């Protein structure tokens, strides 16, 4: 049976890890806890801006078609835009499971808003950025549609080369800014901001002028730029990108669409914002992993990956592919991992019915390998692991390997392990004799 074999393997593994003075010295490691990127819906980003004095379209959020109809009536706008709210791009060209085409619609009739919302809410919307089956729409945004007479681009971001915030703008907005930078670099303007002194009036005015705002619009645009910068600092953003930062025929400067990225390390002081994180679109296993500060992404292969560090995890996936296998997941333990997290990670991996083998690839530069060994020992003992397991622990000097599968039998990840590990450094635990099994 695999269970006693695995149990003996991890006794050997733990003994090897704990015997190493270098590994034991790794116990005082820097605590680097992985976090999932926060992603907000469009209506949430616009509410943040509106609450901080930034000019956006008037809008309401609806959970039902009746609420959408009432919202459209309350807007009392000449034209209304209805947008399905999901955490994916390409909504305008998406298709609903109800048969409705397009996740963004314009209309002048509030009744049509209700009819369209009925075909959106509760149905899946499939776009180029969603899974094939699409993502369920739980909310729609009902907003005032404004005409745009001119589109510009504005972003505030943390720039490592400048050691602080930078304003980036272009009079060519509404298009991919990378294309503008490549074809017309002279149309990209930057203002480096001293994070201690903050944004100066002269900087905001100069950026407004570079974007093509003149007369009364120049002061209006400069005021919006300063408010966006204040929001940027207040919410611990790493980037606020407004595209388009537009001008209406009525002479208003409006932030029509925005993308906000947050510093996940600031979660402890931005609890209200991080509480808005919508996890309903995640896979259940990803939400479960997030409870234990594990980064997990499901893939369609059969070899589970258990790795520390995103770079090593991606390299391990590549190695599996190069050797004819397919990874079943991307799982990054990060640094400062605890034994309980190792155990929970194994629970996640073994719960996937596609997994036929598990490959553990750990570099001890940012984690104590003894903790990994103890966690694996516990997992194998309590979960009664039934699939082959190959473990590679490296502390920078020594490489220790244990395989729970005898080399004479085929193992999905054995070929990968053989290419990762020189023959002299491989340790295979052969199945114990029947009599020994009875004695244990």
C-alpha cells in the first residue's frame, strides 16, 4: 500500500531536513506572505472616485431587472448606458447564456433597460477574458451616457526609477497608450511628483495644458488631476489609470473609465476597500487557498505542483511541459510559510481528481525546509496520500530528494524529477516487505 511507504519516506525526509544545520538556521526567515491581487468592479472604482470629488457619470447599481428599470427612471437622462458588472474585459463583444449579445448597451428608453437587464442578471457572460462557459452576472450598472467631444489619457503610478509617484498623460486618449508611446512618443508627457511635498498647482496646470485643455477647462482639468492624486495616496494605490479622461460638448471634464491597482501590503489599513473584493467569480478552490494565504491557479494537467516563489513555480510548470507532462495547477507557497499552510496546500492538491502525481520543488533561500518536511509528513500521515510523490528540497548547498514511488514503476513526474536531479542526489524509498508492513 502507498500509505506506509509514504509515511516511511517522510520520516526519512524529515530526519534529513532536521539534521542539516543550515536548514535549521533558516528558521528566522523574512515573512513574505503572498496576497491575491485586489480587483474591483467598474462601479466600485467609480464610487471611490465620486466619493473623493472626482467627476464621473451619474450611475446606479441594480441586482434585479426591476431595480434597473427604476434606476433608469431616476437618472432621467437623455441616453442611458447599461453595463454588466464582471471582473473581465471585452464585455461589449461578449455573449450571454440567455442569447443576448453584448454586455454594454445604449438606449433612450428606461423600459428597454429593464428588458435588457432581465437577460443579463443571473446569466453567464462569456468574453475573450473569461472561461468558455462565461461568468455569472449578479449586478448591472445603469449610468448616464455622456457624449465625448475629446478623449485624453491620464495615469498616476508609482515609478521605481523615480522613487515615487509620476503623472503620465497624453492628448491621445481612448486608445492603447502603449501604441501611442511607440508611434508618437512626443505625445507622452510626464510629471515627477515629490511624495513629501505632494502635487503642485503648477504641475497639475502644466499637465492639463499638455493634454489640450485650455481656458476654463484647463483649471477644471487641473482640479480633477489634483483630486485623482489625493485619491491615489489616500487609498494606497499603485496606479490610477483614467482612459478616457474626457471632455464633453457641454464643457465638462469627466473620468469616463478608470482602472485602479492597489498595494496589497496596505490591506491592514484599507480594510473597507479590501472588503469590496468580489470572490464570487473565483474558482472555489482558489477562495479556499486564499484563506490560508496560498496562491493557487487551477490548470488542466495531471501533475500537481507544490513550489515556493512565483518564478520557481512558473519554471517548474515549464519543466513539466518540456518533459511531456502537464501541470495540474500553479501553487506558490511564498516565503515564511507555516507547517499548517503546507498541510492545507496538500489538502487542496489531493482534492483535485485530475492529480495523478505531486511534484514538490522547494528552494530554501526564503523558507525553512524543515517546516516543509514536517508539513508534508503530517499531510501524508493524516490524508493517507495515494498518489506518487516526488520531493526536492534545496538549501543552496545540499539537494535532498525523496520519491515515494519505486523507480521500477512508471510515475508521471518521475521523468521531470530525473532531469531536475543528478543521479547521485536521488533517494528512492522502495516498498517495504509484506512482513515489515505487518509489523508496523
